[in-house]
C-alpha cells in the first residue's frame, strides 16, 4: 500500500471555496495604477523636450549643424524604411505560414542562393551609399567655405568644471579672455581651437555643431557659424551648450552660453572689455578684499599669465599640487549674465549666495574646497567685507 496524501483536518483547514476565490479586484486596481503611472511618466518625459530655449539638435542655426542634421535625417529615415520592410516581411511570414492544427510538418530546405545574393547586395549598397554620403558631408564641413568672411578665432579651454574662452584678436589686436559665456558675431565663421587643462571634456553647442572632445596636451579644431536667415528671433540670441563628456563630480553642472549678436554689437563689446576705474569707497574696499583673498586663482585685469597655465597643467599631469587652481577670469564680469558656469543668473543676491556658500549652488566646485576663504567650512569674511566685495565685483559688471 502506497503513502496517502496528507490532508489537514480541523479548524485550520481552509474551505475550497475560499481557496478558489482570488482578490481579483485588488489585482485589477494595482494594474490600473501601474498603467496610469506609466502614462504619466511617458507624458513627463515628453514634456521635458518642449522647453523653448533648451538644447536641441533638431533646430539648426548654422551651416555645420544643418549639414549634420541632414546627414542624420538621411541615415535615420533609411533605417526606418529598412526596419519596417524587414519587420513587415517577418510578421507576414509568421502569420501567413504559421503551423495550423493538424498540419503536417513541411519539408525542410536549406539555403536559397538567389535570395542570399539579393540580401547581401542590397545592404552592401545601402552601407556604401551612406558611407560615401557621410564622407562627403564631413569633408564639406571640415573648413569654412573659401568665400566666407574672415573667421574669428576663439580658443576654448575646458576646466573642471567650467569653460574658458580666449579671443586672441577680437579687434585691433585686442586679446580677450572670459568664462562660461561666449559671444560671437552673426554670419561670420568662428574658428574654434579646443584644449583641456585637466581631464577630457567635450565642447557641444547642439544648435551650431556637434560635439568635439577637448584632450589634455592636444589641440582639436572645429568651426561653426550662426546664420541670420536661420534665426527667427531678434538679435542678440542666447544658445546653450555644455560639456558632453563625463569629467568628474560636477560634470552635469558644466554649462555655458553662446550669445549671437550683430558684428557692430560684438565690436562694441570687445572695445569696452577691460577693468573700469574703481571710484566708490565701497568698491575700493572690495578691491582690497579681492586682492588679499582671491588673486591667487582669479584675475580682473586682463588675460591670465601663460606661465601659471603651464604650471597648472604640469601639476595635473605629474600628479602634484595644482597651485594656483584654475578659476574664471573676472575681467568682464560687468557684461555677464550668469554665475557658476551658467547655473544661476548674475545679481547682487545670487552673488552674495555664491560667496557665502559655493558648494550649496554648485557641489564639487574647487572654490569651496581649495580657496583659503573656505578652509574652515564656511566663508572667513565678515558681512561688511562680503558686501564690499560684491560692490567691487559688480563694478566689473
């Protein structure tokens, strides 16, 4: 005699009716909430791409961005057509030739030379056509057209975590260095030389050109141009850019702006570049505070010292101390719109908040970590000194 299945008897035994009745209402409610949450998440993601002034590769403001967008669209729509053709044939075959009840297994065959040749030639032609198109497009945007106006040279250096813009000759032989806000004239090629002061960064202004890496000890070159006939707004127009290469703790906060303006307005800005005379007593006191606490890394009287830049790079490459720490040139602060690599608008209130606690606004910045003012965990200046420093810095505005 075999073993009989155990069956619990007594008050703990569950009636079969209770076992078979599942909480279908609760499951249905959970399913509905999941679907609703998914739809809300999809709607939110869709809405994130609707900001009018955001970065977008779908809106080209110049010839380089337009050529890259055209190339992308050709590749994209070619792949869309190929995808739907292949998947359409696959779905048709699955439905048309599916095995039906009672049907015998059909004879199995292997290979079809004609079909294999066709399916090899067609992709080869597509790949070659797209490759040739890409090569011609890349060579076409490698340099500005020969009949273009004289390009404006801009040297861009990536730092952790901000951008430095140098104009070797912005007009009349004048050299300009600024930070995080790039100004360019409309309808004129901008020749860009890219450098890095520390790690690999990537320079990207989606509406003007694709990204290009900034590599230590190496110079990369690119160019772009903002065309007036592609900008449907009154000048000046502000475009947004950012670092597109993971470069450390504050990578996501490494942003910059490009202001497109008329050539005459650009010339006026370049001519006005330079420190204005300090006239008020408050500004004079602020200048003293700045000289005593900030000049190891910042400057307000023109271009940075090349020897200091070289020593910083050497320190980084050799693993030694980096002194002084690279910091934004503040010479033209009076003309800027933002602070902290474009994170906040420049005003007396925001500048005060930045001086009191830089890490609160931009976590990971070197100012709060290495500047002598913040070695005790908070700013070592009193309120009068901070107020005077703000007055001096905004005089540079």
